[in-house]
C-alpha cells in the first residue's frame, strides 16, 4: 500500500461576486488540490486539481466565479 | 465554518457529552482503522475526494447513489442498505466509523440513516477529512480488500425522522422547537441555497416559528465538535431545550443530520428528529406558510 500525506497547505480568504470564500490548497503526492468554501455557509463551492498549485487554484476559482455569479439575491 | 473556542483541543471524553462513545478522534482512527470488526467509511459532499487519498483501510460511500433512493425522494431503502453494508464487509456487530468533508455533513447523514435502521455501533471521526489531512496523517489511494458479509437491518426507527405532517403539526406549539440550521441568508430568504449551490426551491424564508442556529456554530475552527457546555449554551439560548420535541431541518437534510447528531448524541436530548424533506420540500409546497 502506497502511503501519502497532505502537505504544503495554504489558506486565504477572498471576496468573489460579493461573497466571502476560503481558498485552501495543498499537495497530495504529485497532485495539488484546491477547495473553495463559503465562509458563512461552510459549503464547498468548487474544487480543482492540477500538477501545480496555480493550476488547481485556477480551476477551482473559475468554477467558483461562475457558480457565485449565478447565485440570486432577493430583497428581504 | 466554525469558531476558535477553548474546547478545541480538549479530548472527547473531557467535553461532557451524553454519549461520548459515538465520537472518535483522528488518533483513535489511526490506531484502530485496521482492527478486525472496525470498518472506516468516507462519505463526502465531493464524491471524488476519496480518490485523491483517504484513510488507509477506508471505503467510500456515495451519498447521491448509495445513501438515497434514486427513484423516489427518500432515504436508502432497507434492502439496499443491507446490500451496501454487506458489500462493505459490515455485519451487525461491526463498528462503523464515518468521516467526510465539509465537517462531516454527509458522514452525519450516513450516521443518521444507520441509526434509523438500527445499527448499534456507529461513530463519527471528530473533525472529519479536513482534520485528518491537516494533521498530515497517512493517506492512500488504494481501496481495501473487502470480504462480503451478511447484514440484517432493523425496520426504520421513525422516532428519529420527521415527515411533513408532523412538522406542520408543530406550528404554534410551545412545547416544540424547529431548528433551521441553514445560513442566516437562507433563513431570511435572501438566497435560496448556499452561495454557489443549486437552488432547489421556489420560495425563500423559513418555517414559521423556527429558530436559526447554523450547523457550523456547533463546531470549532478545526472542525471538531464544541463541548457539551458550549452546545448547551448555544441551543438553550434560542429556546431549544431537552424538554421539547425538537426537529432540525436545512435544505436537503444533511446539514440538519449534523445538528441532529449534536443534539441527540452529544447533548442527549431525548426527542430530536431530522426533517430530511427540509426546505426543499417546504419551500416548494403549495400553500405552505413562510416566514422571512
């Protein structure tokens, strides 16, 4: 059984389409993963993977922007 | 989502839980995942996360196919659960340890269904996948070899599950508490789903009389559950007390499974149900009253 571990964690908060999101990236073996979660909701918005951190983040953030742009706000 | 609190680093047995046996630490899993009679299962929102690397010896269940009826909207039917557990090498005496992403949202969903069908020993790994990864613990991409077992589930325990008529009957009752565990923006109707996720209802707002206690308030920053004292203060401040009939709901029932777990097992409330119809049912119901 090949054993790996998650390494090189980086986390930062961004505001995208008016929503605060937490961007977390890390490496498992030779692949990077990036998760984007809503800070208030705690929900996973998007995930990306890639050979580099930049590639993983780009993939996740593109999906995040698209999905958040489609989120409708109603007057309350 | 979660908050930094004094309880974050306290061992589970020192947090004052009513049923501490249902929660295990990442260290416990590291020590016991390979034990005979223990089966670790990952249940994620992101069903591809398991393939990136998982707890050695863990299997994966897909919440969109394994833990629901794929034909009608319902939890997994009894015969399909029996088949899933048998194929997972689980019999009625197995200790099942669940963990997952998003602070164990769907691990809690699986826990709730296993309790509905009467599995005796099921536990959740405190902090879930996030904590395991952040601690730099061992991961593998290898799926374990599994010896098929025979499983016999109990008839569903409906004292753990609320259906629409029961929730409708709770409106206006002073001896009942409806807990909406969604975000404040969903509760007010500003949005219809967590930002970035699909809308699944026609109307926003909440069930009249419900209080808003977002699921994440039960967690520390590292994803572990807060202490019993902190949880008690959180829920009782909003009138959610153990003498009441309590029903938790969210959008589709997984976040409310997480809060149901905290209320039922960590605080030991005797009458707590998960309304898995949740806002997707109520917010689409013709004529249902809605508060904003």
